[in-house]
C-alpha cells in the first residue's frame, strides 16, 4: 500500500470514529425549558401546542420573533393557579423539580413563591410590582434572580382612570374606591395620589378595604352605606380582585354603579370600562428577557421596564343597562367598544 493510500485509509477511519461522536453531541444538546405561570387563566386555555389564552399566544409570538419555537428548539411548560394564589407554592415546587431554566410569571405573587422555592432559577415577571415587592431597589436596579416588566406606569394613571370615569358620568361626585390594606410607604403614597386626583376633579372618595376573598360581602355593605354613585378598583391586591371579578361586576350591576377597572378582562366580563396597561403586550415583551437570559445575561443586569401601551375598553351594553349615554368623544378614544 502506498503512503498516499495509507493516509486516505487512516483519515477515513478517523472520520468514521469522530462522526458518530459529533452526531451524538448534537442529539444530546439540551433544549431549554421555560415555565410560564399564569395568574387567572383557566386550564382549558393552556392546551398545547396551540393554547387559546391571549397571554400565552402573546408570549409565543414574542418568542417566535426571537427565533424560539415551542416543541422545536425550546419547551414551554404552561401552568396556572386559575385565580387561586394559594396554589403558587405547589406549582413553583413542581417546576423547580422538573427542572426549568427560566420561570416567567404574570404576577409578583408568583415570583415570590418561585423565589422561595429556588434562589438559582432566573424569574421574569410579566406585569408586576417589582419595586414594591422588594425584588428591585429601583426600575434600573433589579436584585438577585428576578427582573421583568412593571404593571403600572406611575401614579398619574390613577388620575387618568378617575378622569375617564368622570367623563363617562359627569353627574357623579361621590365614588367608592375598593382598596387593599397593605402596609408600607408605597401603599400610602398610592392612597394620597387617589385623594389628590379626586380633589382636582371635584370628586369625593369613599375608600373601602378588602384583603381576603371572604371580605367582599363586608366591603359591599360598606359601599352601600356610603351612598356613592360610582366605583373604582384600586389597591395592590390585583389578583384578589381579578379572581373575584364576576362577584364585583355583579355587585356593581345590582347597585346600578358605573365602575372603572384597570384591565380589559373586567370590561369583557360585563364591567362598564377599563383603562390600564396592555397586559398581552407586557407578556409579549417578556420574551425578550427570556431570550437574553438564555443567551447568558443575568437578571440583575436587566432593568425593569414599564408599560408602553395602554388601552381603554368600554362596554356599551353595560352602559345601556345602567342608563348611561357615553359621550361620542370618549367612545372615539376607546381602543375597543364592546357592543
């Protein structure tokens, strides 16, 4: 055998030895696994591969735009507490045991439970109060393994909600505000902002507190005694109000109270109107955090972002039931009018 033939034979044998190793390495390459814990979405809206949840679809769209396809180069584990925040710890423990590479959650309550379950896995919050919950010193400085997108754009949104309610119901002068009762400077600052904005609009507020599911009947009785002409939802326990939205909406309808809510799901469920961040957009933007973390970024190096899209939704059917005529200019500014 000539020297040239020998070299060819050796090279061929080396290729046959190395090629299987390369194929095996490619086959065993780990596919990232992401968990998404939703706050109030029913289980029936999270069926793979095509969940019907607006928020799940928004996140999938955001991931696709960044080159991540569920079932191909990434696996997404969908979970929900379906309006029962007490389920968060069990769900978080389950996901930590899988394990997953990143946890996305639609609430700070979900982030708190996950952080208690693990100090290692990065957590992205898609619409929470990270500063108030202690996960960030400021929007620019998240702490530890938690970052994401804030749900509120600042105290000015409070005045905007009161202004829109006043435009829809010019005759209203006394308004009930359903509030939580969480201690701390942020909560007190929020209440002060409510009072200041109300004075500017010539409104008198009747604050009513509720902190647990069994506290609504007492709160509703307080609103009845206050003899108000409208209602606004405020406070920090958004998930509590969200999970009990039908109870709140039914009370408002029974008492003939025009009500302003912070999320479109209330208007879609029969509430008069809502104004707040586009939570589907926040969920879509959460994908960029996941992308950066999977590529090596640390959560503490990713500043918390604020909402950039807000939406006004008016339920015209509810307005008619309340005997209200919504001004045409206000209807024209609505992002969606439910007939």
